[in-house]
């Protein structure tokens, strides 16, 4: 076992159960670890602190356990079973039965939030789509797939590895997406899932991320609750999650805007899948920011502004905040009096305070009276480890504009 020895006083974060060891905290490495190896981490006096995956970079170790459980053969099965139990407790999964809420898709593993840093697993009615964000998790994908088969049993249809866009590409890994497991009677690359009774076609091989943005489930329901009789604009709509909820709730008309042709084709499929009158919905394949610039004032009385991450690292933070300000100023200035704006940031490096300040500046720029009705975040299956507040990435505001 490779040993990582920390500098004096640098063990404090691990004693508080933070799951990262930064390279600057390391005094000595006893051995020659390869990236992705499980290593032990010790204080300067030699006392054992944790076990985790070694990696090259500013985060040198991602902690798997603060005891020896990471070395046990049943580690993956136990951790995945614990993660599933959380989803059962939240009412997202019913073992051996149907879900009374009409939902059969959820996030099973959310990295540090489920004490498995570097691993994402989304569940789509029997299909688990896995993304490894670290070399250690990528190297463990066979054990993870085998553990998923034990945890879900015969209900598991497939395990699909989609790590080519998330695992470190410089690590010499063979980053080819594909099935780790597939039940003999299951041959599809897409299927219909239910979210709060609404139908969505999910394609995990060609769609963004794992195929669907599960983190907006509760926020989509909130949009639905305020959409009746309104003209709705869904910007950066992807496959139309917010649009379907708005249509189901009785929106007068919904315009869905995204620059991806594939996404817009899936929006149209989802509209038809749920049986909506096509005259109540328009798909617009164009740049969302450009479209918003040309929108007549007052055309929409509910807008959803859910852009992709503007900042994926701290070096891009300043530009990202300016982009959020410009985008929200345009939305606030164009929405009809008495209208709602749902605005979001999924950039992890943009914290809640910075995002709220950008939106405040946008409101001031637009020169309109704006109220914050609600502060929005990620749902329970995207849980945040209390010792790792960095896991809280999705933030949003519900605005009322006079």
C-alpha cells in the first residue's frame, strides 16, 4: 500500500471528514503510485487518516473511506446499496413495486454527496448510466458495474459507461463509451422514462451528460405550478423538460429555444409523446441569447433562463458573472409586467451570493421593480455532503417582475 504522509497540521481537514487531499498538503509519498491507485493517507506522526484514489493534480487524493472499508471486497456493493437507500427514503425508488409519484428516473450516485468522489450514476427505469470523473473511478468501473447488478438484481436492464467526456483524457485511458452490462432482452439505446407522471425520451448514447438533466426535477414542477394561462419562453431548453411541465399545466403557448438540432428534435418527440396539441408549442433552433435580444417586450410572461455552465474553473469566474448579468438583464427587461423569470446557474465556481449579486445588477440595469419569490437549488438525489459544501452547484432564483 502506497503511503501519503501529510505535512504537520494539514490533517485537520480530514479529521473534519473533508474528502479531498490537496497536493500542497503532502510532505512525502512512500512508494511510486500510479494515477487511480488506492493509497493510504497518514498524519505526520504516522497515524492513519483515510484511504482514497491517488491522482495527479491539485487534488492529490479523493477519499473513499476514513476507515479500511475501501479495501474490503464488498465496498462497492455496500456504498451503492447505501446510495439507493437514500433514494428509497426520498420516495424516488420503490423496491419491488411501482413509484406512486410517477417517477422512475433519478441520480443514484452524486460524487462526494454519496461519499464516492469522482463518480456519477444516473438511473433511467432500469438503466444505469455511469460517468467517471477521475482515473480511480474509471479503473474501478468493472467492479462498479458488478455491484450495480447485485444491488438492483434482475430489475437492472443495462449499465452504460459514458466516461469519454469526463475522465481525464491525458491519463492514457481507453476512453470509449459502451455497455458494461446488458440484459439479454434489452437492446435499446433510448427509452421513455417518467418524471412526476410526465413522459420523456432519454437517449444515453447521444444525449448530453447522461441523457437528461435530472437535477431540475423539482424546479420543473414549480414552473408547472405557475404556467397556467401564460405565454412561456424556455431558453437553453435542451430536450424540453420545463416546456413539458408548462404545457401539462395549461400554458397558453410555449416556445422552446436551443442551438442543438438534436435537442430540438427530442423536444418535438417529447411534446408528441405527452399528447399535446402542436399548435401550443414552437421549437426554435437558434442561439438563445440572440433570440432573447430580438424578443418584443411583453411577449412572454414566464421565462426560464437555464444556460450551460459559463464558468468551469475559477479563471473564468469574472467573465461568467458578466455573462449572467447581461443575460438576466435582457430577460428582466423583456418579460411582461407581472411576469416570472426562473434563472439558474449550474457553474460550481459561482456561489449563491455571487450569482444573486449578478442578478441584482441585472435588475438594476433593467430598471424594473423585481422581487425574489424563492431561492432554488438541486434536489435530494443530488445530495451535498455536509463536510463538502463545494458539492452545492445548482442555484436559482424565482423572480417576480412588475
